[in-house]
C-alpha cells in the first residue's frame, strides 16, 4: 500500500496546477459567455475548449489518462491525482487535456480491443481530438444495470451487422464533432447470459441513426460537451469489420472499460468536492448573518469539518483502488472498485449540498458552479448501475468470506 | 386538536379531485408541448393555464386560498388539504385556481394592509387573474434571512418615494403579465432594527426598473410561471401613496405574509411527495432487474415504507399548524410554523431523491416530473431563511421553557 | 381526525401531573437507593413501588390503561396522553399506576379472551397488583418475529397440555411476585401457518419450569421490574382449562394484544423523549465550555430544535393511531400501528443520543437516567419484530394501492 | 504515503494472529466464567489475563505499543495493524500483551517525561505488568474537554504538593493492582491558560485519596479491567519529586499523550468493527426469517456492504495518520488526528448497531459481545473531548487555508 506520488506524478501535478491557474480558470468566464451567446451553434463545443487543447498539447498535458504507447503511459495511481486536479474545473479541464469521458473510455476500449483498422480510422483522430465519440449502452426501456436486459439487437446479415434499438443518455452524441457511436447490443439472445452481447462501431452519419433529442439532467442540457442524447437505431447497417473484438464479448469489454473510468470519475469528483469546500469556506468567511460571519457559526463549522473528514477518507480509498488496479488488476480490486462507486457520489453530494446551503440562493443559481456540479454528480449514483446493485454484489462477496 | 376535514372541505376536495382528473392532469402534456414550442413568447405563461383558469372559475374553484370576503373564505385548516391536492400538479393546478405563489401572498398582503385605492387598482385585477405580481425582498449582496441586512433604500422625496437597490430570485417577474412589484427596503436605517423597513408598490413599467435576467434553479428557468428575475431599481420614483401601510411596518407585514404562505408551501410539498411516492410505487412494480420487480427488493421496500411513515407525520404537523393559526393565531403557532419550515423540505427531498433513484436515468430527465420537483423543493430549504436560522430561533424558545 | 384531549382526559392529566410531582419524582432517589442496597432481595421490586401503588389507587389513578369494566374505561385516545406522562418516570410511574408492561397486555388478553375461571383466578389479582405476570413468546433459537417459526410445543395429553420449549427475554419473570406465564407455542404444526399456535397459562411454580437466568440489555439487568429471564419449559403439565381461547387462536390473540400495547409503548417513549429534551436543555444552559454555555452553541441548538420538531410530528402520529383504533379498529389502523412502531424508537433514540452527548460522561453514567433510557428504548427497534419486518409489510400494502 | 505493512509488521501480525487463535479466543469463555463467579474478588482482573500475559511475554508479544528502548520499538505504522488485531478481543488481547489503556498512555508519558526515579519506581513495574495505573483527568463538575476548566488544585507546600479535587471515569482505578494515579490539576490558575496545569503522581494508598464508586457505562461496570472510578482527592500530599516534568507543562504533556493513544483506540475500534461485521455476516447466513436467510434480504445486504465500504475508508485514514505521525510528527498530523477521532467512533457505532439489529434480542444481551462493545465504543464520542469540539477546531484550521 504505497500511494505516495512519485517524481513523475509530482512533476505533472505542478505543471497541471500551473496550467489550471494560467489557462483553465481564466477560461471559465469565457466558456460561460460563449455558452450564453444566442448565435452559437447549438450543441457545439465552445471554441475556448479548442484553444485550451492547443495549449495543453503544446505543454505535453495530453492524453494523460491512457496507459501504454498511445498517451502519457501513466499508471492509474499516477493519473489519479491529475484527474482530481481536472475535477476542479470539470467543464474545461478534462476536455482541454483530451481526458474527458466518454472519449477516454472509448479510446481505452479501441486501444485494447480494436482492430488495426479501427485504431487507424477512429482511435488516431480521437487521440488527436479531431473527432469525438459516444458510448451507446443505456436504454430507456430496461434496467440497463443488468446487462442481460439489453434489448438492442445487432444481427449479422451477410457482410454487415444490422442494429435496431433505442438508447438514451448517450453523452456527447449531440456534439456535431461526434463521429462514432460504440453500440452495445445482443448478437445472440440464446447464448449464456454474459455471452449474448457484442459491440459495434456505428458512424454517426449511417442511415437509420436518428439523434432524437437531448436529455436533461435536473434542467441542464450539458450542451458544453454535446449533451446526452436519445438515439434511435432503425435498421442501421454497418460493415462486419465494425464489430469490436468477437461476437459475445460485449459484456466482458464493457466490464474492462469500467475499472479505469471509475477511478477517473471518482478522482474528478473529489476535485469537485475540494472546490466546493473551498467555495464554502470562502463564502462562510465573507458572509455575515445575525452579526457574525457564517464561519463562526457552529453548524457551518460542522459542515466544513465533516467535509474535510469525508474527503480525506474517500481520496485514500480511491488511491488504494488505483494502486490495486495497477498491482493486482481489475479483478483483484473488485471490492474496492465497487466501494468507490458507492462511496464517492454520495460523499461529494453531501458536500455540494452543504456548499449550496452556505451560499443561499446563489448556490442554486448559475452564478456559482455548485448547482450544476450537484446535478452532474447526482447522476453518478445511477450511472454504471445504481448504488444498490453494487452494494448487493459487494455484500454477497463479503458474506462468502465467512462461510 | 381537531383536524378533521369538515363538510365544506370534503365537498371541495371531491370537486377539486374531479377537476384534477378531468382537466389538470390531461393538461400536463399540453403544457409541456407549449413550453417546448420554439415559437412561443419567452417567459409568457403558456395559454393552457388560462384555459384551466376559465374552467376553474366557472366551477367556483377560485381564490380558495384567501380568507375573508375576497375569496372562498376558507380557514387555513379548510384550505390546507386543497393545497395538498394542487401540489400533485404543481405547475398547473395552483395557477389554474389562482392560488399560486407569489400572487397569493401578495393578494393577502394587499387585502390586509392595502389602502382602498391599492385594493381597487391592484388587488381586484389580481383576484381576477388579469395581472400577475412579484414580491421583491431577497437581495444578492446580503443574507436576506436577517431583514436588518436589507440594503435597498426607499427614500421619501416630496410626494414620492425613490427606490434604489438590487433584488434577485423575484419569482414571476419575467412574466409579461406581471404588472407590479411589492418591494421591501429601508426607509429609515437609523430606526430600531425591525422598524427600518417599509414596502412600496412599484409598477413594473416605472422608469429605472430593469428586469435584468432570469435566475436558474438547478438548471431550470421556471419559465412556465415567469421565472425568477434579477431586478435593478435605479432611482425608481413612485407616488407616496404606493407605500403599503405605514413607514417602518415592512418587517411586520413580511412576517404576517409568511404564516399562511408557509402552510400553502408545505401542503403543496406534501402533494408533491404523494405524487413522487405514487410514481415510485408504480415504477417499482413495473421495472424488473435481476429477475424481480424492484417492488420485491428490500431496499426499495424500505424507501416506500419510510416515505409513507414520514409523510404521515409531516401532514399531521402541517394540519396542526393550520389549526393553530386558525384558533390561536400566527404568534401562538410560532413554533409549529418554524417546525414545518424545517421538516417539510427535507422530508419531501428525501422522498423525491428515492423516487429519482427508483427511476434511474428517467428520474433525472425531463420525462418524469421528479427532477424538476426536486429542484423546486430544494429551494425551500433556503427560501424565507435557511433552515439553520429557523432551528436556532426555535431552539432558543425551547431553551427558555426550562429556565 | 379529532385528537383534542377531552374533559376527562384533561382532568386525569392534571391529576396525574400532580401525582408525578408530589409522589413519583420524589420517589426516584428512593428507588435508586433501594436498588443499590446490597441486602435487598435480588429481582424483587423495591418497596417504594408498593407505596406509590397505594397512593395511586387511593387517588383513582389505577388501571387507567384497560378499556371496559375492569379499569378506568378510557379509550386509547384518552389513555395515550396519560401514558406519555408516565414515560417521564418510566421505572416508577407505570407500575405505580398498575399500568406497566407486560402485565397490561396480559390483563387485556385475559379480559378479552380469558374464561371466567381464568379471570377470577388470574385477572382479578393482577388488577389488584397482588401478583405479576409474564408473557413468554420470544425464543432464542428462531426469528420469533415470524410466528410460524415458534418452536415451543404445547401438546394435548388427556386433560392436560404438555409444554416443551425455551423462551427468553421474558420480562418480569425473575420477580418473585410473578405468578404466571402466558406461553405461546404450537399445538398443531400441521395446521395452516397462522392456526398452529395456541396460548396457555403456566403457573410459575409448575414442575418443569426453570427460570434459568436474567438476560441483560446493554448491561442493565432491569431488576427493578423483574428483569428479562431465560425460561425453560421441560415437560411442563398444566390442566387443559389453562388454554386461552381455543386451540389455534394463539396467533390471532397475539396480534390483538399488540395494538394497544404499541400505543402505550410509543406514548411512554415520547414521555421519555420529552424528559431527555428537558434534561438536554437544562444541561445546555448550565454547562459552560470554551467561554459560552452549550445552549449558545449552534450544534447544540440544532439538536434541541430537531428534537422538538421530531417529537411534535411523532406525537401527532401516535395520537392519530390511537384515534383510529378507537374509531375504526385495529385493522383499519394497521398502517399507522406499523408506522409508529417504525418511527418511535429511532426518533427517541436520536434524542436520547444527543442528550447523552450534551451531558458528556454523565450521560453514559448512572447519574442521569439517559443511558438506561437509551438501552430500554433501543430494544424497541427489535421487540415485537424488528423494524425491517414492519417496513416490508407496510411497503407491500402501499404498493398494492397503486396496482 | 506508503502504508504497506513491512516485513517486521507482517511477521508480528502472523505471530499475533496465531496467538489470538490459540490463546486469546479460547480464553474468552474462561473470562466470562471468571467474571460470573460470585466468589471472585470484586474489581480484580480475572486470573485468565495473567495466564495470557505469561504466554504473550514468552512469545515476545509484549509492550508492542511503546516506541524506543522500553518495548518493541515499533513505529506507529508498524503497531497500528497489531492494535487492530487486538481489537477483535478487546477485553483480553490488549491486557494480555500489556498494551491496554490507560497503562499504555501512562507508560509512554513516564518514558517521555518521567524522571529517572519515576521511571525506576513506576515505569519498570508497569512495563512488567506487576502493577497497573490510572490517569485522572476528567472531572464531573466541568467541561473537561476544555483544559482551562480543570478545577483540581495541585498546590506546592514546602517539599510537597497538596492535591484537592474530584475526578471521575478514572479507568482502572478500582483494580486492586492499580498503584498510582497520574493526576492533572492546576498549579497556577493565574498563568496563561495552557500553562496553568501540571501532573503529579499520586500513589493510590496516599492518605486523602478515596476511590468512591465505580461509574457505569450503559449499565456495564467494566470490572474486568478495574472499572471507571470516581475518586476524591482531599488534602492529598505527595513529595515534590512526584511532579512530572515541570510546573505548567501539564497541558502539553496531556496533548503529547493523546496522539499515539488516538491511533491505538481507533485501530482497536476497527478491529471491533471487523469482528462485528463477521458476526453480522455469520448470523445473516444462519438465521432464517420469512423463508429466507437474512443474508438474502436486501436491507441486510445493504448493512453489510456499507460496513465494508466504511471500514475500508476508515482504516486507510488511521494508517495515514500513523504514517504522518511517524514522518512529520504529532503537529503535522493534527488534522488527521482529529479526523480519526471524529470518524472512528461513529463509523464503528453504526456497524455495531446493525450487527445488534441483525442478532435480534441476542444482540442486546450478554450472549454476544456486541452490546458491550457498543457501549464502550459510544464513550469514544465523548472521551478526550466530544466530537463537536474537535470538529470546531478542525473547521477553523480549514477556514484559515482560504483566507
């Protein structure tokens, strides 16, 4: 259990912190202004992101998330503290570094399971941020946390696969730069439950693909990063070589995609929590009610202390999980990967809630980032399966230890 | 402690429930469509509301909230269960019955403290829903829960008052039908703390009034009822007769306005909770995960049972408060009025959170009312002073009992 | 929903409050001294209780709990506020008034289901507090919340029943004055699940009965009211006329016994909560830390306000339940009877916990009643079935409403 | 941040785990029997402890807690996982290894601040477990978490100090083997607040010392390790050389004593939590209710998963704190030392509560260790200052970061 930040990590942290101060935080009001511009192209990513990307790339702060030859080659434990830093400006920093979901997971997936052609055609431009991608798994009609429920069909027909189904909350899909969907569906509903699914690449402009509407998250359309779309696949035909891996490996690939993404999400969420705590402290020091700054009122002090106590525990657990993934692999870190999925969103939610409360009306408004951060974080209790599913699974493993 | 619904209440409940089923619930998709129409006038109330108002008025379901000769003349205890019913369709039912905040509070205020001229010019058309109104109290720069912090100035200058200040979260102010603001400000900053404030009526079209922007609530602009505006008052001059009551009575009038409004808010919130519980139960029965409906899973059952247990306790407390207000007045119901302010939003928030969770992604989306209801309810932990302020005050009274 | 205290209730409340002040509270240190006397007879009820009983009986404050001709003939709603008052001195007031569990439930049971002979032999002396009784249902080996699990056998053999089994947490059984056990067991394990059980009266001195040991509750032996015994029944023979009601009615009788007892328990628990809140307020006013009384510290104020808000809601729910039981019967009050079982212990536990915390070390000690009250209250989350069982049942009924 | 268990730690863990299995756990029923023996000397430590001590000493599992030459010379990080293991049998393992509070803290204190004579006379026999000691700080009359409140006086009179005061919850003081009290009092009430206090050694048999009574903790007298005494110091005279360190250093010494003790307490508490979780899992697997083992019921699974998630976070935080203390000292670990004080007791309490609930009546009884563990753990929310005090202090430091 050695979570110390090594020399490379510390060096990158310094560099990234400077990048945040010099480029990212100053760009936050620019982003807000660009998003508020009534003349802007709907759903397109504001141009400030591309400006930041250019600078980040120049500085070598690029593709830090991806292991192996395609990016910085960092371990999970090395990347984790960097992901936390990007969480402090969640709309800008991850895309600026080409480290934003869902592209990160898609790039990892293509790097790990894609064919040479798929890598050349899709992975390379993604690594260069020339295009964006989406991951089409969740379906409105079924409890998608149980992959055996997936209703979308991917049927072989000669040299093609035919995709039929309805997906939603396909993040990034409204972005005009989004060029491909990685679609999960069933190729063989008669196989054993976890061998029924496959994944195929569906170019966004394929006939039969309809990006129907943007779904909202507590009133936010998340247009800054391409929203969350409902997408129909109606007799969509793609060449057979668009299959990722082999038929029946969709479930396994989805599982492999989850682990590192979990670390990224959780560390960014901790960055969000740190920012919320900072905002709460600043507000509490400045705001006076009933003759005293909020900072001197016991209940607010309680919130602040609790926030710190909870963040410290949570970060250690996520770092340990990253370290376990690096040392014993996803399978050996199974319990911890579930534990951080359970522990992170609710902890961060609690802190955001208190930060909102300390800000009064400003907390729920567009004048602080808190309400939007809250909404985004709230979805993490649902995304990749609701917490309840993960708790059940974790409990069963725990129970087995004593039998 | 007799909270039984009397004959008049039961009759009105029956009538209102029928109105909900026949008119309000069927109008919900109409409202959604009108709001989504890109050609609609921004911030205007969709026309379906006026249609419902016509029907409600025809049926005598009109101004039920207001005591005395101006409306139905119901007691708080008689109106409370009706308010709960309207909470089940919170966007439509209250305005349909001309029982929506902030007009309700403003009408009560004018009925109680307005001059004959003020009643004729403003109250009558409000009672007829010909115009709408806003209540301008909260300020961005100060902790407005402490009225002594109010920074807006109302200064006498000859036959006029001159208003200078900045307000925000002025609900309904973006609505083109909104014709007047009741503005709270200080006429005498040197008076004793609770005699410094006064209220004046400021017609919306008075020079110097700028409705600057719509504030959002967790991403929602609440355009269906005129949003929540930031409003600047810059050298705004109104005739001296626009003063409500006397100089220095602003704080007292604000307090008087709060009591009944608290009952309305809380009962509507209970209606929201009941609807959320119904949606959660229906979803749990329909949705299957891991081979069983959610309804058979212990954790979901726990949510449902908790929701029922909490709603039952909460409703009784609000009804008792209404009964106390009717029998011993606002002052005698002080503890209870604070207690329901503390207990209601968090209870309803908890239930909405679980209903969201049971719905998965649909819960945070625009396809169920849950996320928007959550956001609106969340603000109640802040509005009229954060819960923490009310708890402190309640605790002090409790402590005095044992000294 | 009329929970007003009627004239009779108010009169009895006044009388009882005076009795508490004049007799019960002054007797509390006497009880403590008698319990601490090393020469006292173990498990015997200290003599101060008999003194109080004599006074209470003289004043007509006797058997208030029992409906019908045997006692005061109060309704549940009339008795409930009296039970609350007795909760303020839980070790002394209920036995002083002959209103202490488990005798109350046993007397109700005998009054309702007992034969004339059983009433004459057992009910009459119980009503006169000449003897005490115990109710033997819970078993160590099985989940007794599920009555179909009961393992104790009651087998007919000629003119006798033969009882074999092991019970524990048989409250009052160590008391030398305890003369009878009402024992639940299975007469016919082949009948349908809820017709297998029967109840018989087993005189405590019957051969084969072994009162094995006193069970503890968080370190307390509860010797002041006869403790909680483990009892073995080994070939215990009683005359057939000791059967209560008919064979196969044990489950139904147990259910009938529960309703009123639930009201009693919950109202007494509210009395406990009120006392804890009073102690917390007094302590907070007196104790100074870091230059200010605890009463001026925000977190302590939060505890006090929360306690009041929670108690108010809880009491109304229990009163409503009592009123429902009086007006529509146990069955019609099913949901509420479960709801108060769920809501009461945890609410009171929370308040006691905060009162303990405000008292520091004194709170966990024998110098305040708080720790012992906490322990006794904690068992209510388990007794009569753990909360989880009641929540599941309540949820299922709720779910049915929407199908 | 390297919390890995090093070779020495792993070796000792193996050895200690074997000792637990072979000697400690088998001794648990022996302890229970010895404590239940009516003929035993009250408050004396049962002889099974001495037997275990002999074995532990033989194996070199002795004084593991103490750094430097007096014991095993382990770092905090090396000792922490061993302390966790001893927590699994909290009544036996710590004393068996001569690693039980309050002797541990007293030995550290004497080793660090004691004179050569004090070490020879008191530390040596403590290290050999020939005698026991107590630490007399907490007072009934004042909020002792604020050391400036201490009322006990230690006054110089010629070659002696005269001690007057009243202390309580002096753990171990009823034990006949307890030969000394380390007493905190004020030598100079006029000095600056944190220089007023001093510590002196008071032999237990000094005239004027009265061990008045054993205080209880939720009904437990904790007689197995000498209970918790109320002690009067009435004109108690000790030689001036019994002063520890210099006059005015009492506060600083007390602070120094706290850090390592906090680690010990918290790690043992984690051991308690692990045992509770194991008991809960075993019970859940064995116990059947309503046709299914508890282990298959969603709510119980939720408890188990939550327990694991919470323990993992907590342990990492305590290990980090130990590592910080080893690397940057008590002062650098200030926030973490407070954080574990806040986080540990409540986390362990929550788990114990659920384990109790899963056990039904057995959980509150003497037949499982759970209730007693709960009671002991509950006091940790009060001991060394209530959590609220530590939260306030931690919040203030956090607030300073952003000013």
